[in-house]
C-alpha cells in the first residue's frame, strides 16, 4: 500500500496526516517529510496516525527520531492515534510512556504551540 501525507496548520501546530502503511519501505519518506517540516521552522508538530493501516519498528524509529529532534529545540511532538491495533504497538513497546498520544487532532492541538503558518 502507498503512503500518503498531507500537512496543515491547526492552532499553531503543524499537523501531518499520514495514511497507508508505515514500514521499512515507506518510513524513509515519512522521515524526509518530517525533517523537511522541521528544517522549515516547525517546532510544534502533531502526526495524525488515524488513517495508518500498519506501523512497523522502522516507522516507530522515525517517530522516536522526530520526537528527539523537536525536544532538542524545545518543541512539542504529539501523535493522534485512536485505533486499538496501533495503540497496542505503542503499549507493547512501552512507547505509550514516551509519546504524548491523543484521540483527536483537536485534543493534540489544544496544547500551546507557536508555529504561525505551514512552512512552504
């Protein structure tokens, strides 16, 4: 399955909606897009995983890398994930204790952010 991504700004946060499968083949595209957004100034990011069908360890590694990168610049990084199949992955790996997990984009963007517009 393909990996689709679209970005928008919601309440000062760059929201990256991801759909499809995030695996060893597609995770590099996700990493590149996140790095691009960060390099263009995004410091408060939310990745919406609600349309992700599959997430493997490579995809988890990309998300951990993004979290570390934003923490290094005093940014924020949250994940929107309401599907049990993905939440189970976060619980099994204990990453539910590392990431801020939200049910909706609205909940995730209620945390104060400072990005005023989507980087080009």
